[in-house]
């Protein structure tokens, strides 16, 4: 089983998402974050389940989709690092944390 690690950027993303949804409903925010956590937990058993993200441009990045959010992670040697979680409307080129994985 793979070990899951959250990058600082991903933890901040989770807080921002929770704050944004909490403006309408704290209960819905908690449910949404719990659902994202469950989705990420599937990576322990199936770390390669996510689709590679522009493999010609980025090293080892994959993505899982949850509703309108994109969970970007890096998988290497039984370690999954959740890099960022952002709305699918954002262009990947504008997401700073993934620039560290550019070829």
C-alpha cells in the first residue's frame, strides 16, 4: 500500500475550499471535505488510478476528479504526495505547486 503525504499547498487548498463552502453551509463544507478525503484515501490501494497529467510536460503527476475539483498528486515508489486541489476551471499552467514537477 502506498503512503499518502499532503504537501503544504494541498493543505492550504483544503482550508480554502472549506472556507468557501462554509460561507453557505458549514455542514456541506464538512461533507465535501470528507468526500475529498475518501477519494484521496483510495490512492493507498490504487495509486495509479488517476490519469497522468500532461506526461510530456510534468514528471509523474496524476489527477483524480471529484465533482468540479481536480486533485493533483505525484506518485513515486509507493509514496503519493497530494500536491494541490483546485477547481477544474483553473488552468494547470496557473497552479504554482505543479511547476516543481515540470520536466
